[in-house]
């Protein structure tokens, strides 16, 4: 999946190799920070680049990921073709969840949930064939 994602980023001209950091390493840096919740300094120590380079790579990859949803999450067929077991008026399912986030206090005011922690509201819609057709992350 990682190699396919790197190829897709390069094919769509969303990312390109830098002077010192290849596309695969840029994506690796971003995924490392997202998965572990580490700081730029921690990623800098791990990948042996300056924190400013890490920051630049992180934001470039995030911008590229934002441009990919229509390539990755899309219905595999026309939504007008319904499964026979589904009623005429149904298109799919809708569900939401909260994902815990780390936001500083100044910017975290709009993100508290009912438990008092900060989280993003995530809304997902899928067809009855379990294919995601819509995904929205980051609602207040």
C-alpha cells in the first residue's frame, strides 16, 4: 500500500523528490508523525533532517493527501444501481465518530467533546457494499 501511495503521489504530481528527501521518505516522515503523535524534533532525530525540513515535508504530504480523496474513496459503481435487498429510497449508511487530537489550548477551543477532551468529528458515508462514498474529517 505504501509503494502504491508513493506511485500515486508521483503520477499525480502531488509530490516530487527534493534535493535531499525522496518522495518515499517524505511520506514516511508524515506517517511517522501522524501515527506516533511525535513532534518535529522527534522526527528530526529519527530521520536525521532539520526540524524545518521535517515541517516542510509534513505539510507537503498533508496537502497532497488532501488532494487524493476522490482517487481513493469513491463508489465503484453508479449509486443508482442498488442491491436488491435494499429499499428503493436507501443509498447507504451514515455514521460518525470522534478521534482524539492534540491541539494547543489557543487553537483547541472549538474541539472539546462531551467528555472534556479535544477531538475531531468524523462523518463517513458508505454504500451497502461497504464502499466509502464520502468522508469528512475535522468538523468542530
